[in-house]
């Protein structure tokens, strides 16, 4: 399976927070028997190269946690209306204006995905005043084409609490090096993590690497709260699909443009990245001529926010693959930015050792 194919599988897999099962399954299948896989009770997946476990412990190598989150933003069914439409709540951060009129899929009690459309009051029935006002989530429903509450529960087998994902199919435009799809935040990070884990030659490295697909990031970094304790790393690298800002920012403010390379964050709302680790990573990118972008963000947050506060503090950096329009149905990214992120992270791992980590 090549990079595009694993991204396609992970992007298409439905996995809102708490329901990451199909993402974890696809990742496990891709890694194969050379890796030990372990799941905890909150659906975090820990990936470790089996053959290296004994080598690593003998050498007592410092441990690097590679983190990416497996969940995506979506919704949960809250109640069923008499008309057969469904009320819902968001899982993760959504701009209400980008929800309405999009297609979704709802998992029913049989495990089957049912097609639906997010609907709001049609323009024909709105007053002139209503037309002017933005519609909030409370004014929207999901319509699956049912005509009664009974039909929803008995024919479509949908109960409240059902997870809902955007109904979007991945596509790749090889001619223009573009990928389109849902959940690039953070399935691009997950795909990069799997590729890095698969390709690195651990025997040649002075660090032991544990890959973690953390759950429920979109609900407040919940999975990482647990996974960092189990991993207990010496340093961590968080791989993210980061929001691209090049379509609405002026040139001076662009810190996540498409085709401009992976982004390294100095800070966001959740963390101030370890400055010495950031410098180490930037030096490596410059030495290897890997394009990169630096960001100082007043908003946003990643699992680095909880990982860096573990124990005596874990020096942590976040590398982000720029994605246009994350937290909406459709993301746009480039394979070049993805490949450069994998390349950069591999070089960082290759150059890390105990002395350097102590210096952080
Ligand atoms: Zn994310």
C-alpha cells in the first residue's frame, strides 16, 4: 500500500470521537505482524516494533512518543422528532455555517451507515427576517427521508447516541498533487505516523519510538491524557493536520500555506513548545533542505498541550501538514507537504540521542 492508499483508507474510515474503531482497525491492518499493537480502554492504540522491544530495553534507550489523534469532528444524535427528522449535537468544533446542506452518515444499531442530509428551514418558508439571520445548530436537523419517529427507530434502526460523520469520499488528483477528503485533521497525521513507524530502522537509532494514535482529541485532548501516562516518554512529536491560512490571510501572516512545507508551532493556546527542541528540529530541516513554516498561534491546540505537562515535563514539538478547511466536510492538502513531514520527522528521530534530549 502506498502513501495515497493509506491516506485514502484512513480518511474514508468513519471515526468521530469515542467511535474510532474503524480507524484503529485500518491502522492495525496496515502495520502488519512486525509491530505489536495494544489498545487501552479509551481506544488509544499503541504501536511498537516487536523485534526491537528487547533491544530497546537492553540499551535503555530514551523513548520518543509519536502522537497523532485518530478521531475526527462529527456529531451525535440527540433526539428523534415526530416528523422523523433527527436533532444532533456537535462532537468537536464546528462553524455552524458550514454544516447545513451537507451529506452525513449515521451508524445504526446494526452497524450499518445510513445516509442523511443536514437540513434547515427551506428558504420558501422563511420570513424576510429569518433569511437575514444565520442558522445555528439548534435550528438544524438531520433528514434521512423518514416520515415518522417509529420509522426512524424500527425501520432505520437509529437510536439516540448514534455517531454521525460527514459523508465524503477521498479523491487524489495526481496531476496537480492534490488530495481532497474528510478528516485530514488528523488522519494525515495518523498516516504520517504509520509511515514513519514502518520505514524507520530502529536498530540504527539511539532512541526507542512508540507510535500512539490517541482518541478523543477533539473533545479536549482526552485520549492523550491517558496515553502519555502509559507511554511515559522522554520526548514527544505530535503530528497534526493543521489549519491552512493561505486563502484569507495577507502574505505577511501566512503560517500554514499549501506546498510551503510542514508547519512547526512555537506556541498555540495549549502549549509553548520546548524552544530547544524546536531549534533542533529547525536546524535539521535546514540542513536537509526540507521546506518548513513556523507558526505562533493565538488559538488552537493539540495533544502537545497535555503531553508536555506529563511528569517532569516532556519536551514536545508539533509538526503540522497544512490542510485547507479542517473541521468542515471537505479538506484540501498536497502529497508534497505530507511527504516532507514524513521526511522531516524521520530525520529528527535519526538525529536524536540521550545527550541531545538531556539538553532540551
Ligand atoms: Zn487535530
